[in-house]
C-alpha cells in the first residue's frame, strides 16, 4: 500500500482529514510511509502528535490500533498474554475425559500442545497491529512514560515488524503498519529506539498558523475573535505556567466561545471562560496578575 504519493499529497490528504500539516510534517509523514519506517514525533503536550496518527489513519482509510503507554506497562499489556482461564478449563475438560493418561504422559502432552495455540492467545496492540492484513496505523502514544525496559519490547517490532512467541514461533507482518510513536520528552529515549525511527519535532505554531488551525477546526468562530484568542494564548505561553495552553485547549476555548455566542474576547468573556484554557488555579492567578487579563 502507498500511504502517500508525495509530500504534497500528504499535505492535501491530511488537510482533508482535518490536519493542517506544515512542510516538515508532510514530508516526514510521506517518508515514513514510503520507507516503511516508524515515525517518532516529539514535542510538548497538546501540539498535535497523537492527532497526526489519527489523521494518517483517516486520510488512508486505515484502522487505528493504539498502545497507550504508562509507567508499569509490561509485555502482557503491550504484546500478548495467554488466556489462562480458558486454558485451565481446557485442562480440566481433558482430565475429565481421559480414562487412561498413558504411562508415557502422552495425554498430557496432547493437552499441553492444544492449549498453546492461537485459540488461547490474547493479542495486545503490538501483536494485533502486525497480525492484521488490512491497512493499519499503529500509535504508540507517550512512549516516554514507560520504563526503559519496555523499549526492549519495541525493538523487535520496530526493526523487523515481527514478534516471537516461544510456544508458537515468530509472527511476521504480512502488511507493515504505519507506526507513529509520540513522546513529550519526559525522559530521553534510547539511541537504539531512535535509530529505528524517522524523527519529527512538533512545537507550538506561530500565531497565524494557530489561527488557521483554530478556524479550520471551529469554522463558526468569528475571525476577529479567533485572532484575539490566539493572541491571548501566545501571551499565556510566554508566562512560567505549570501547564502552557495546548493547541487542543485553544480549540476547546474557541468552541466554548461559540457555544456562549461570544462575539468579542473582552475581560468579561475571559473571566467567564478562562477555565477552558488554563487548568490550574495558580496559572489563572499568574495570568491575571502578570497580563491583567481581567479586572
């Protein structure tokens, strides 16, 4: 499958899927598909890393398989595990049905071989993605939140698109998925993992670009209000906040203003809606104090 025929095609099709990609993003997305290499997207939270993977899936008409990473993630949650309850039932049924187990233990051997088959295998996102024959986007979200050891689980998948199951053998992808890994740079990822990926850094866009994104996502928003909103968000990001406003929160703020039918982002409007964009009381207090956003 050809994911994108060119960077220009990536720009157009991602745009049609609701994602305004700049030149670097479109070029890297095209190359990830053309070279069949995983794409590592790094940057602050809320700049569109996860949305890029979703948009690739929408643009290509592919299914999205998502592995949400977290501290404590292990092989059983990322790759596969055996359905132990079903295996136990199978063993109990086999014992009940066997009159003579045989001196050589042949009955147990048949049962052992029977319970370690695909019927008893519970596939998790990584194995699911490489087992599918349909076009698939594999999103490994917030990989920096996992333990370092988890990266070892990813290396075989990202190198050869295969998973080795000791009881069954090696499962190799018949159709390679489009892989997107996202990271908020909470910790440094290993060089072994980075070597296997193309790299894209996403940051907050400039004001004009963000206005385009906001108006594309919330076309009902008045253009003058959109400019006021983006200018305010840019000023907020210049402060030392616990959590700077993300693009997603800019869009949420825009939808809030539309829902309230606000036609001008004045002090009263900001007073009523600041919670849509700043989610910490200390951040709101700093914004009020330093930028005098409201009386």
